[in-house]
């Protein structure tokens, strides 16, 4: 299987960022291999599944669903801070170590067993949201890789997601590090 041939990529890795555009069984296997190598697993459950098998939740260090994805995972509407907190608690009970619920223009809610917090959305002139979730995950992972605290990493993710909405397209809308850092500093 291809995942077994790619295990050498885990040697120097700190994080494995997964999404669900690959077959779920491959994602689960990749997460298992990452855990064996002591690599933290970040899962963006997109495209939105109706549910995930129970076996995957304990493999996830950080899950980052948007409102729609969170709603499908927990079985109730997630559309604001209060329901995001309830959804995050449900995901933590399933075995996830950190649940980050992306609420779009309404901000981001994050919870672990030790802490929970809300980050308001950055005010931008949004023109296209197509890559906002991917940008969020990239900003989050980059900050965590730099060993920034979780709350600061979520701010980086939110900033990257916000910046991505200001341009049309997917790849062309992703901010570079310098732009992201300046945006975070100017909006702190």
C-alpha cells in the first residue's frame, strides 16, 4: 500500500494534516502510522461526512470542522458560539484532543480538556471563501510547527482563512508568511 512506502516522510515530521478527499481507510491508516511515529494528527473533515467511524477520533489531535461539517459530525445544528462549544465537547468526548470549530464570519471556537476559548473573526472584505478552510489549516499548522501556543496558532489560522477570502480562487488566494505575519500584527 502507498502509505507504507511513504512512512519515511514521517521521520522528521511533527504534524500530519489530513482531509477527507482521500478514501477514509487510507486516512485512518495514515493517522495510525503518524501516531506510531509520535506525530500529531490534524484532521479537516472535509468534504463533510455524515459521520466518522469511532476508531478515528482517538487518533486525532486536532479536528477543524466548519459549521456544516461539525453539524454533520455531532448530529445537531452548529451555527454560533454556544452550539460550537457543545459540538466541541461532543468531539472531545469521542476522543479528539482538541476541537476547533470554524464559524466563518462569526469566528472560531476552540476547546481541549484543559481550556476553551473563542477568537472573533477578522474583519475583511470577503469575495470568495473557497480556500478559507485550507488557509486556516495551513496557518494553524505553520504556527504549531513554530511551537506557538494553541491560542496564537488559532489566531494565525483565523487570519490566514480571513486573508484567503479577500481574493478569488483557491491557490492564488493563500497568503504567504510575510503577509500573514503583517496581518496578524496589524490586527492584534
